[in-house]
């Protein structure tokens, strides 16, 4: 009988030692996954801010382009009005006619530069808009990675409570999926 008691005590000690080692492994896994989740959240927040900043820049460039196009159209209208006044010979004096010719020439000569500026601003707006969409996709992928990490933390924690390796294995697998999305999201933007 004392031999059975001794054997039972030895087995209990081995189980307790295995459980302690398992708890350490589980604790390390949870800590690593929590750090990965924090990194995913950090990267996602940075991408979110970058996407908003880039989108705001696109909107600002588009507004400036609209202003420049309006300025170009105003120059074209002034040129056409001056040409019409010159052609109709409405000015009775040579000085008035000369002023209209100078106005028409000035508006004609300066309008291409204004048009070029408007086109440049519009192209910049479109490029910023495309970049914003790219960064937004990166943000979404990083958010997905963070979600996988959070699910993995829960699964690994459950494995500690129910003392089964299945949840630990699934949690580690979900973490690996999270790492893949973290890498993709990081390099997407």
C-alpha cells in the first residue's frame, strides 16, 4: 500500500511539474501574442493617420486646382471680352484701344501658366487620392492582423483554463495567420 501511495505522489508531482511548464509556455505565448497585437495596433493607427492626412492633402490639392481653373477661365473671359471690344472698335481713343490690346495680350500670355498649374494640382490630387486608398487598404489589413492576435490571446488563455493543448495549438495557428497579415499590411502601405 505504501508503494501505491508513493507512486501516486510521484505521478502527482510529475503532473504538477508538467502543468507548471505548460503554464510557463502558455504565459510566454500570451505575452508574445500581446506584443504582436500591440504592434499591429500601433501600425494600424499610424496608417489611419497617414490615410487621413493623404486624403486631406488630396482634397486640398483639388480645391486649389479648382481655384486655378477658375482663375484660368476668368483670364480667358477677360481676353475674349477685350478681343470683342477691340474688334467692335468701341474705344474712341488710341490710348483706350492700346489699353485693351495690352489687357488682351497680358491675359493671353499669362493664362497658359495658370492652366499648367491647375493641371499639376489636379494630377497631385489624383496621386494623393490613390496613395490614400493604398494606405487605407494597409490599415484594414493591419486591423485584421490585430483581430487575429486578439482572438489568439483568448484561445491561448482558454487553453490555460481548460488544461488542453488543442486551444493552445489553435491559438498559435491563429497567431501565425495574424503575423502573415501584419507583414502584408506593413508592406502594403
